[in-house]
């Protein structure tokens, strides 16, 4: 067989994303804060875009006053040069926009926002001390030998947010080139730092450190922590009392002491982090109708730079190279403005359909929420399912019932005995209420919950009950019973 090169022509169909479409897809999943960063980046790269500092709606009085001023000047000069100049500028703007009309559709409107009040510095919270900064500060006070201090900082750097050491002692000794005994000595001091038990390798080690520090001499407690944590985790109190040879009341007092120990010492500093949600969609009821508005607070008002627009008109006659450069930037500016506008319109369509579908839930509560899927919404508003998926990512809606992520409204449906479809959230709420009102001495099993739901016309399998129960962090019936008996003893 002879190998040789040759030229061939093939006709192949491929889906190629245009730059404008790529940009629109990129903007859809962004939050307002992320969108501001993209806008700032675009402003720094494209001179055709600028921020309009203030958007003021002109009142009829202002319009009338300006018209009177123009008429007065015309009477004083005895000519109509001002009016001709205004008409000329309007005609020039219309011709310029018509030149770039192919880059946006008829529904395009420039991206703008009302001027908002500036942020108040009093509303911002100072940054708190992190776990690692707090530990390093204590290490600088505890260790004076440079090698010990360097080793301690390496250990602290490998502690996770819950306060546990993520590397083995042997690995630390190998990296820092010190003995295992020296590592253990340094680590023992770190475990007594605040928070107590930080730097432990296991839960057992963390709890034992706290037991030693607080001087707890109870041998039963130490025995439970050393050898029977798995039984304690499963609330298997009957077996614990049999193994330890103590009464239920004695076991209960020991368990209460163990519960006061901190299994995740690092969370003491992580709990200080507060994440504030800025809603992207605002839903209010006005005159018996639900009004939907997009939250554009903080977003800059963009417009085409008037100076460069005039420069492009001039360059088209004098400098072809400058004209090509400015024309390319102008195309990108229109693409960007159109992408922002399309993002807003798509988010609005999604939000409007969600509100129309779930208005009973907003007005009456969880019992009236309806099932909704991405495919259903995509078909209704005429977009692809992936587009809806991007829209609902990281988006929040504020309603009179509270703030909800958009993803909250999308969930599967379950069939009732009469063929009606209900939301899985309603079924979860039913399961939660059944467990809250059950007989604590004889808690409901998953099979019993399934049977009760069947009588309420909810067709659901036992494994589905178990899945929903786990999603709500509700333990099974035998563990619930053990906990109750321990509390009552």
C-alpha cells in the first residue's frame, strides 16, 4: 500500500457558535456581582462603550422649558440654525444606527438602569479572623525555635475548615526533615491551642484531647470514646449498656457529657461567615396582579461613546485602517449590549412563567406548589432546556413568602390515585409532618408512612419515602425510637 498526500473537498454540517451567541451564553448564568466584573472588563477593552453616570427621565415641564429656550434663541438670532443643527444630529444618529442594524433584532433596547443610592459603609461588616490566622498567631507565641515554628506553620496550613489535620505525621516528617517524635511533640501543643482539639487526625483523638484538657476522669466516657463511637453514632444504647455493664441512667449522663465536647473545633471560626443573598428577581403584588422586575441595582448604565461614534463617521472618509478598527469595536459593543438585553429578557420570561405557575404557592404556601421541569418551561418560552438551566443557576427570587433560589421551583412530579400530578415538595412536607406528630414510643416506619400517604391519594414507593427522609436529614424509625427512650429514661 502506497501512502501519499492529496487534496479532497468534503461538505460537512457543523454547529458553529457565533461570537455573539457565545457571549450571550456566557452571560446567562452570571449573578449581578459577576456581571459587573464582566462589564468592567468590557469597558476597559472597548472604547466604544462608556458608562452613563445618571439616567434622568425628562418631565413635560423640562421639555417645554427647553423648547421655549430654543424658540427664544431663534427669535433673538432671527434664524433657525439651532433647529437645523438638532435635526441634522438626529438624522446622523438614525443613519448610524441603521448602519449597524444587522447586529440586533427589533426587540433590542439599550441596557440601562436607574440611578441608585450609593452604598453605605456602615452596612459592611469587617472581615473576621480566620482559623489559620488565629492558629499561626498562637504558634508565634508558643514556639521560639525557628524549625519548630516552621513545622508548626506547615501543620497549620494542612488543617481543614473543620479543624482536622489532612496529612499524616510521617508525611510531615518527610517534608520538614524532622523526626516523628518532634512532630508529635509540636502537634500535641497545637491540639491544645484554641479551639481545643484542632489538628487532630481523627474524631476519637479530638474528643480524647478535650477529655484530657478538661480533666474528665470518668473511665466509662473514655471507654466509649476509645472503643464504641460507632454504637453511639447509631444510638445503640441497649448494646452500649450491656457492653459497659452500666444502667441506662448512667449511660445517659455519660452521653450528655460527650455531647458537650466539640467534634468539629474549626467550625467555631467558619460560623462567623455570613453569606448575603442579593435577589435577581423581585416579585410584588400590585392591584391584584403579580409584578415582576429584575434587580439591576449596582449595574452600570451603558451607552455608545458619542466621541468615538463621530470619529468612526469621520474615519470612514479619511482613514480606512482606523475605520476598520473602530467598526470592529462598534460591532463588539452592539453585540455586548444586545447580549445584556437578551439576558434580561430571557430571565424575565423564565421568572414570569414560574410566577404564573406558582402563584398559588406564593399566596397560600407549600401545600399549593406545583411540579415544574426545565423541559416544560423551555418548551413554553421557546428556548432550549440548557438555556433555562443556565438562567436558573445562581439566581434568587424574592417574594412575599421569602427568598428562594430559582432551582427551588423545579422538581419532579408524583402521581395521585386520581391521575393528578403533585410536587415532590408537597410529599416531603407530608412526610415531615407525619414524623413530627408520630408516637415517639412507636415511630412510623417507611412502610407505614407509605401506607398513610396512599390513603391520602399519594402514590409513592417505600424506597422513595426513604430517599425523601434522608434528604431531610431525618433518621430511620429505630434510631428515632432509641433517642426518645434515652431522653425519657
